[in-house]
C-alpha cells in the first residue's frame, strides 16, 4: 500500500499540483510571450503551411527546450560586451524601461522562424530588416553604428547561437551529438543569413572562430557592466519571482567563458561555479516542469 501511495499521490494532491503548475506556466507564458500569448501560439503552431524545420531537427529541439530561458539571459550578457551592439540596444530598444517587451519580441522572432510557417517567418524577417535599416547612431565616444551592418549582425547572431547551444548542452534533457550540434549551427545560421548576416558559421568550430574574431572589439565598459547588473540583479519583477529568476541567471553566468565573466566584472568565490551550475540545472528543470503543463504542451505542438 505504501508503494502505491508513493507511485500515485492522492487525487487532491495531484489536483493541487496541476493547478500550481498551470498557474506558474501561465504566468511564465505571459511574461515571455506577452498579453496575446494564446493568439500568438495559435498563429505559430496552428497555421497550416510549409515550415523551414521539423520536430526532428536540432534547431527545433534546442529552441523548444526550457534551457532557452537560461540561454536568452546568457545571450544578453554576451552581446553587451560589444560596444556598438550595446549602444544600439541602449539607444533604441528601451530594454531598461520595457525589458519584457524586448524579451517578447525576441521570443516571437525565434518561435516564428523556428516553428512557424515559411510565409510568416519571411514576413517577420522582412519587418525586422526594415527596422534594422532605421536603427543607427553614435556611441558616447563618437563611433557610428548601424543595426543593419553585417559585421554587427554577425556578432549578435554568433552570441545568440553560441549561448543557446551552450545552455542546451549544459541543461537540456539530452545533449546534441557533435554532428547534431554542427547541424544546429547551420540551421540557425540559415535564418541569420536571411536577416543579413554574411556567411554565418556552419559548424561549431566555425562558430567559435567567429566569436574569437571579435575578441579585440569587446569591452568591459561601465555601460556593459551596468547592463549586466541590470540583467542579473535588477529585473522588473515581484520579490516572490526573483528567486526563480536568480536560478536562471545562475545558469547563464555559469556557462559564460571566464574571459567574458572577467570583462563583465563578475567574480566568483571558490566553489561558486559549481553552485551556479547547480542553480542553472534546477532552473531549467523547473521551467521544463511548467512547460509540461498539458494545456501549454498542447499549445506548443503543431496542430496543422
């Protein structure tokens, strides 16, 4: 009897668990996808038509997994190290005043181009390219930037691709093989090429070489460190939600290369990396638990 109770909790306990998970999942979905999360999901997952990728593709596996929530934060920290990319975000995205809006736009782009129809993906990419053409300016020290600059787009893409892959390999349910990881880089690169990245990396080795080629341009500037503090320590959310967010940040910081942490002014005590890594694993597991809520799981599945 005891074994049966352990295997099958009482109905009231199961119901309380399901209600708690559903509420947590809805709150998460609202933050990431916005007020129109249900309508957006219907559009992406329910519209019939050809798609660039399938559920068997590595890009689908990576972008569909909970580790993306860690990867998104990591990408923001890495991208902040390039002064021209950071200036464009600071001057034009309003991320400090509306960080959730920026997150929702990024989430919509990744979801539409990975899971949506070709028609919807191409329409969104055209819109993004138009926006990039209008974003230009000058840094405080007089350097000009333009969001449509292929070199700058290349940095943003490489930082995202490497962050998404690194966090999936660290916290995903089943790491990609070497061949699958190369395929992932090529698949996310095919989208980047349509946005304006010239000759995006096609393998993990290529991706690493591209990132290294930017090393001389990266700066641990006061603005970069301030941005990192904002992302890590000053999220615009309730006090109750901050412990869970801190676990996501833990995974993002744990998977950063030492040099990037140093540039951002992030120092860890002895054993700190193991603690942060454990936090990242817990965060990804928690988000995965939420995404397994049956209504959310159905909403994130092809219905066409």
